[in-house]
C-alpha cells in the first residue's frame, strides 16, 4: 500500500499524508470536485482496494481523534473522539476469558480505563 500511495503523493494538491493500516488522512488544497476526481482515479488503479471518501472543511474524525481548524487562529487542533458504539465497560477478572489474557490485560486495562475516565471528568472536551 505504501508503494502504491507514494505514486500519488506527487500531486501538488495533496499535502501531509498519514496512514495507519487501512485509514488514510491528508490535506487537500484544491476544489472538492478535484478531490472527488482524485478518489475516483485511485479507485481505478487497484481492483482489490476501494477508497471511501470522508471529508470536511472544518473537522474530521481520524482514528480516535477529531482534527479540527480553530477559526480564530487558523491552526489545527485535535481532541479525543469517542465512537458512538463505545461502552464504558471493563472485563472483570472473573469473566470467561483465557487465563493468559487475564494475567496480562486485566490490570493494564483497568489502570488505563480509570485514568481515561478521570481525565474526561477534569478535561471534558
């Protein structure tokens, strides 16, 4: 995928390309029509991969963040994005999971989850 995408980085409209597995993020400095044409071009290159376009002029969700433009300072910022399907549940040690998972993950998960919710109380958005 990296080799495939590097062929398209040379487009002058495309700035800052970030990718993690199957999620791609970039800034586009041209019209929306040109962006749609670019995605259509990408979709004609490989038959096994279909690119889906999600774009906005103000903010966009990428992985677990919301990347947005501050209108006052015209700078980029990010904040935590919580998916609508996310639940505030934690597996307990007594749930039916393999013992190796319990040993490694239960304590770590509880610490990170409690830290996360404590921060959310102090810094809501």
